[in-house]
C-alpha cells in the first residue's frame, strides 16, 4: 500500500498516472491532498506506542500492569497532539481517544520494532529511537511544547 502527495496538496496530474500504473500492477496506491495530516497520524500510531513501551520498558501487558499507566498513555498521545497542533496540524480528540484505547485492546505481548530492537540490546543509534522518539522531542522544543513522556522514554535507552 502506497500513499503519497505534495505537502501543499497541489498534486501534479502525473501523480494520478503513477498511482494508476502501480495499482494496475497490484500495488494499492492512493494520491492524497493532506499528506502532512496523514504523516502525523501515522507518526501518532507508530511513534507513540514505541515511546510508551520504551517509557515503561516492557510490552503492552507489562504497561497495563503498572499503576497509573492510563495517565501516562494519555499524556504521551497528548504530547504528540499538542506538538502537531502547534505546527498547524489538527489531530482530532476522537482519533486520539481511539489510539489511547488500543493499549487496552492489543495483545499483552505486543511490542514495536523500536522497542524490540532496544530490548534486544541493539545500539540506540542503530534503531528508530532518534527518528521517532527523538523527533517529537526536537519538534516540541521548536514549538515550545514540553514532551516529558517522550523525553523519559528516550533517556531510558540513550
């Protein structure tokens, strides 16, 4: 599955031609006009779960066993939502609430590739730690939004 588009939403006609060629070849392809929003949504899905697992240093079952975990999970998603909003991207409360609830519905042994790599001893510089967790911390600093959950997750492995 491939989704692409221009940041400003003004996609040249050739994008539709490329999408058709790829789709005809069996690769589902979509051209969108809100690529920035979709990128933040994808980041919120993958980056936040990775940060939560790094914060707690455990899988989702371990996270759920920790006192006060729901507040930390909500705060982590809130950090992403606040940074995105400060950068002009609105991640709706409904979207965020759905993601927050997944910590309780995912299988107990759920982990992300980021957490797996770190748990297994991979050097942090050879993982997605900087690109996911570090990225939000950096973006938060640029817009004046504190990201303490992401910072603790990052510091747990740096």
